[in-house]
């Protein structure tokens, strides 16, 4: 059984295929559960990637759905990979449950679009910026746990670049005037952002301080994740600091925020435009 660390994309793909095969065969949850000698909730958990994939159970379900040997073979062959823990498993003690779900999708996303209303989006933060921000937002957190969070973020950034995924970030110029960790930290953060504008696969847009309202004005930190697998639809992650996290996967909700992102990016200066001057703010540090 795969250790609990949130499902990987491979796990989600197999789980979704099992649901689609059941529905194609016209088999109810109750009938599928009867074939397993289990409760319908067990089948539902399997289809939602909420539990490990037992090869015996999967084989019984495929037989009940009348799946041919040729179609069943690649599914059975993919169970080993689907049951492996995600690479982030070693950091799970420093993660919230929702982070495990989101990072599981992010780790296979070909495109990540992100918006933050006040700060530099996390996938573009330097380690020093992230550490300083954590000290402010989580003052009771132990240094060891904080270090794990910073280490995890660095690994996410490394893997994103390694697989050639595209990152498109939008944030307001106010983020460059908000001193997180002091002048030296902000100078390094600014240098990273300036360098990111010239890297392949990275798109950075900054809305000016005097810009009029746009479709994302007042919207909390947002991420749109797109995985190149038809079994996994786009996800929108809305983070309300200190309150809750909503993960949207319904087509209507995702489309609404995608349109908002598109319109907000269209209203912002084009990618590659010089970053707004923050010299005055830095000199006051």
C-alpha cells in the first residue's frame, strides 16, 4: 500500500480510468462493490485516488467491467508506478494535507499560472525571501520545520525547471515595495525576477502601482495547474491566508478563473517589460 502523501498524477490517471471504465460498462457503485465483497465507499475511494491500488481488487473490477485483456494490460502494468509515494513524501510532515494534493498535480503540470495580490508568487521566491516571510506569517513555527518548508519550495522549483514546465506569474508592483527580510533579501529577489524574464518557459508580468482595477483585483493567491493527461482536468487553487484553501476542478469554475487570468494578463504590461523601480523603497530599509 502506498504511504499516505497525497496521490501522484500516475495514481490519479489509473483511478480515473477505472471510473470511466465502470461508467462505460454501465456498472453501478453497488455492483462494483459487490464484485469486491466490499462497501460502495471502497470503490468510490479507489476512483478518487484516496487509497492505494490493490492489484487483486483492480483485476476483479476490470473483469467485472468486461475490459479486454489488451485494454487491461497497460492498466495493470501501471499499478506499480501509481502506488509509489510522490517525491515530496519526505517533506510530508511540513506540509498541510491540501498541499500534498496540490503538489501531486503540480509535479506533473506542463503549465502553472499563478497570481498573488501582494507578494512575489511562491514559485519565484528566493530561499531567503521565503524564510523571512515564513518567520513573519508563522512566528510559532520551529526553525527546523521552517527550513523544511524552504527546502521543499526549492525542490518544487528545481523539478519544475528540470521537466521544462512553463510558469506564468502575475503580481502587483506593490510586492516589490513590500520589504520582506530587508534590503539585501529584496535585492536578491529582484535580481531573480529580472533574470527570470530572460529564461525559457518563464513569463513574468507585474501590474504597476497606479494601474486601474483588473479582473483579479481582490482575488486571493491563485494557481491554475494544467496536466497533459486527459484523465486529469485543470485545477484552480485559491488560498485565503489564515482561512481556507479551495481546489476547484469543475469546468465552469476553472473556466471562470482562466478567463480572469487571461484578462488580467492582457491588461498588464507585456512580458519582458522592465520591473517597476523600487530603489526608493530599498533605500529606506
